[in-house]
C-alpha cells in the first residue's frame, strides 16, 4: 500500500513539474508574438513606401525640427535659379528636401525651361493645363515670366531667388561661358572686355545675354535697355512684387538662415556643401592650379571693376537695392540671433563634411572622382570641382551623403526617372541633317536641324528650322 501511494505521488509530481515547463514556454511564446506585433504596428513601412532617411542617425534632434513649433513648412516653392550665383547649391537643397518629403517637381524636358527663351508652361514635363494643380517645387533655369509660372504652381507658392555682385558674377560668367557667348569669345580677357565692351558686344547675337546684365535678363527684364534711375526702380519694384525673399550669394549662410525660417524647414534641410564651384587661385600663388593661363584672362584692375559695374548698371542697381533689403531683414531677425544660428549651421556642415567627404571635405577636380556618376559637368576656362564620399559608409548614411554632393544634371535625371518611369527618350538619328551655321544659333553643333542651348537643351525642332531654310532659299 505504501509503495502504491509513493508511486502515485511521484507520477503527480512529475506531471506538475512538466505542466510548469509548458506554462513557462507558452508565456514566452506569447511575449515574443506580442513584441513582433507591436513592432509591425509602429513600423509605418506597411502603410506607405519607405522614403530616403532625412539625414543621419547621428543627427541631433534640433537639426530635424522646424525653427518654430507653431509654423507649418512650405511645400509649394518656386526658386528662380539665376546664373553663377551659388544657385546650384540651393537647387540641391530643394531637390533633397522634395525627395525626402515625396514632393512632385516641375521638371524641364531637358535641363532648362527653354532658356534663354521666356518661360512658358508647356516647357514643364507632364504639364496638363492651368487648372491642374499637381506640382510642388520648381527650380531649374528659366527666363522668368510670372503669368506662365502661375499656370504651373499653386496659388500659395513661396517665390524666392538669389543675387550676386555683378563684378564677381562677370568673372564667373566669363570663365564658364567663354566659349558660349560671342562677346566673351572675341575678347582676350575679361579686363580687355571691360575696357571696351561695345567693341565685342553685339546684342543680336545668341548667348550674348551672358555678357551683360545677366541677372536682369534672368528676371525677365530687358537687359539691353539704356540705364535710367526710373527704369531701374521699375525693374526693382517688379522683382519685389514677384518674390517674397531675395538672397545674396556673398552672405550665403545668413541667407540660408533667413530662408530656413521663411520656409519653416529643419536645419538639416538647408545645410549644404558648395556645388558647381570653380577652381580658385590660391592667394599665396600667382598661378592657377592646373590652369596657368586662367588668371591673366580673369585678372581685373579696380578701374576695370568699376567699368564692369557701369556696363552692368541695371544689375548693379538691383544688387544694391536688395543688399539693403537683405540687411534690413537681418536686423528684424536679430543680429545676435543670426550670429548664433550661423554658428549652428556651420558647425552642422563641418560635422556632416567629416562624416561624408574624403580629403577633409575639400572639393576636388572631377578627374579625381572615382565614381563617374557624380562628376560635375565641365565648361569654360576653369575646372568645376566636386566631391568624393568617405569609404566604408553604411547604406543609409551613404545615400544621405550622396544626395548632398550629387551634381544637378545627374540629380535632375534621377528625379525625372522616378516621376516618369515609363517615359521613353526620343530616338537619336543615325546621321543628323546639316544646315549652314548661323550666328544666332547655339555654339556647339550649329549644323544640326535642331536648335539647342549650350547644355544640349532643345529649343526648337526640325520643322521650324526647315521652314526657315525654305524661306531663306526663296529670298
């Protein structure tokens, strides 16, 4: 009897212990399943497609937050991309923000909106009429014409642009468009041109707008008009009426602070590296790195600088007027507050440069960039510099860094492909038709039956040019 009781007790104890083990295992399984379920609920990738990371996991919180907690970020933005004014860096900033936020870009068929012809809405790829509101950001080169832009952009669009001292702009324009503008091509150097611009400048020749009042031209105004104070003030008033903010390239960091607060964007959205910059001559040396002939071509005396301001008098008036406006905006913002935010911006740029860039963040010649896909477009007398990424970056950081240094042509192609994945490029003819060259045509392939700008953007196609040829033969 005693043995039977002992046996029953042992069997019951074994079952009890086994039951505890099963219960513990069941609790473990439930906890694991609950954890996976919560992870799915908090991961929004099942609700919407994953977008590029805003920047880096090491980003401080204030770099990802808007400047004021109560304001709402502007997502409808139009930037008039003026020439040789650090506008490529601003364009990269807009491309990045729009890409990260999933915004829709108004993109040209080529790389410019029919420039130097005045802008028309039909130049926008995918444009479907003035009552179809679907574009968020417009920022590629154009000759501004507000009525046509308003057909494309929503009514609440924020318009802004950027200016540069006309002398510095002339230096950059001469270096970049030397082989494009006939006036520059004929002159021995920029100083030679400044001494007697009328000797080289013919207003009817195509692409000579790069040689006189280029800012005035980009804003859609008559750059060949004789200067008068009344005319200059009317042009200034037109710009003020059309644009909510005008930045200055000489004070780029202060401009980015004002822009950030005007748009209510986070700090990282306006942190950028200088793009499309030309190679500079070191102050301690008398020769240009890799280009000994360039300094002589661009050297100016103080008298020649004054002559260039007189030659570009309309641009000079515009720059002076908006320089005063700019510093009035800084005063309203607060000088001490501006200094603090500029320090924060520059500190953030240094951090990202150390993370992203080789050679201590210094720009390098395009030939030294191993990845051909991020080499900048080259034009003119001097080399256009770019950047190389640090090796060994994780995928997320590498993609974020790549967006900051991607040249505008490659970036535009990428966005174009994402917005129009099924669009096909027109077939390239095996042997282009030839025609006699004309001084009013672009300087590259004057014999083609397609009129193109210097960057290969098509301005007019075969039919219109053929009709011109026929008319010429009948005369």
